[in-house]
């Protein structure tokens, strides 16, 4: 299996949406290119911020196709392929492998709760077998607040023992830093990405492989200064931007601020069941963002 190392500042990139609810492929690839050119070492396409599970399989494949057609560097991009149906997850992961993405980020099958580890191992086994001819690196996606299931440390160790180098890392969106550190301690070659840019200086010193963050859609330049140069002032500014969303809907908030930053109202659209960011929250976040960026706030 070719080694395609993902590390550093990775944005969980938003997926722009057409007025009819389908993915806006032109805006999606334009945003991806902008982020890669302005601070991101890589991208996580079709993750939570990308509203992956709100799109059909066909729509998710179309987003992947658009990334390749636009000439984006797929060796710097992982794509979310987890699904409630095992066959869907296997098909999406195989599709990502065929296109040449650097990794597949795999949620557990999230409808049934309290399932045994044996069931989760079987789920990963189906994905591994489906991609045996093109063994795309698999990253586990740990977000128990939404999935209701845990890639707990003992299970991760079992997956590594069972599937070896096919399981290369984990994105941790739980917010539990003790868990993230325990997962990172499993192996020096196991790449753990917390979901907050606040860890970047720790990551720079080797504690983690980097971060995969929703708010890197908005502060990737600052994150890169922290990751690449150890710039504490830049990191503090990046974290301040992230904290603007505390207690607010994150995905719709990120998209609302993207629309402000890029001057494009269409970037604020979300798919059901998400709803648009409120006007009051938008005003608050825009004011805070412009203040961090040094713009005059009326």
C-alpha cells in the first residue's frame, strides 16, 4: 500500500449547496482550492461539516468526482465514507480508493446503539475486503455525541491487530483530550487528529498528527502559522475564532461566516435537517470575526 501521509492543518471543508439541495460542485471545488492555497495542508471532504450523511450516495460520489475533475490534489485529501448501511460504506470507500483519495474517514454504522465490538469489527472488515485491490488508508472517525458509538481504545487496538496497516489513524471529535492522548499512545505510527486547532502546538511537538477542524474553513492561515512556525499569537487568534461558535450551531455557523468572508450569500445554505444560522448569531459571529481580523467593526 503506498504511503500517503496526511498531517498538519486539515479543514473539515464545508459542502456548498444549490438552492434545490444538491451539492454545488463549482463552489465546492473553488472553496477546496482556496483552502489548499491559503494554509491547509489537507482537506477532509464530506465529513460532519461537509454534511455528508445528509447527501445521497450518488451526491457524495458526485462531490468526489468533482474534486478529481477539478484537478485537486487528492493525495492531500481524505473523504468521509462512513454510513449506516455497511454496503454503502464499503461502496463509498471503494469509490474513494478508485479515484485516488489519500484516505477514507469512517464513521461507525450509527443507527443501532450499544452494538458489540464484534459487529463493528465486521463492519470494518467489509470495508477492508471491498478495497483489498486498492487498499486506501482508513481513518476511524470518533464522534460519539452524534454517532452514539465509540471507537474506544481497546477496540482500536483490536482493529490494528486484525487489519494491520490498513487502519492508519483516527479523527477525534469527542472533545475528550484524555481519550485523544490514549489513542495517540497506541502506536507512534497511529495518526490521531483532534478536531480543534487548539492542539496545534502540542501536535507540532509530536503529540498528534495535526488537527481536522471545522473552523479551519475560516482561520487556516492562522492555523498554519501556529503549525508551521509555532506562532502562539496566531494560534490564540485562531482559537478565538473557533470560540465564536460556542453554544451555537457549528455547521450552519461556519457556512454563514464563509458567506461573509467570501462575499457569497449562497455559501450559507445548509441541507435539512440543519437550518440556517440565525440573524442574531450571524451578527455576533461576524462582528467577532472582523475584530480578530483587524477590520473596523461598526
